[in-house]
C-alpha cells in the first residue's frame, strides 16, 4: 500500500494516473473502469497498488476488454433501479 494515498494534508508528488486515483478516493467515486489500450492504461498499474484501499472505500475497479465494454459498464452503473 502506498501511504501517499492515505495522506490528507501536506505536499506529495503524484503521477497523472495516481492523481486520478487520489481524486476518486477523495471525491466519492463508486466505479473506475477503462480498457488496456486507453491513453491512460498506466492507471491500471497504479490502481492495483491501492486495490485494498479502493475496496475499503467501496470503489469498484474493473478492467474492460475494450472501449465499448468500458463505456457500457459506466452507463449501466448510472441506471436507476426500477
């Protein structure tokens, strides 16, 4: 576990992919998804390093097979129960 993600105050250096995760952890996100060929594919490696923290915060992290499946997953997560 990277303790930088637990830090609530002070200054720390992050990569762009790590900042996406930090923002998700602090911003109430419930789903992180994408696909391996995406421009930010390094994000998946960063997320694996904090997977326990993501689980603890109730954030689902799923790697989709392609862009269409990633988009479908996000769309499905926004639908309300009928």
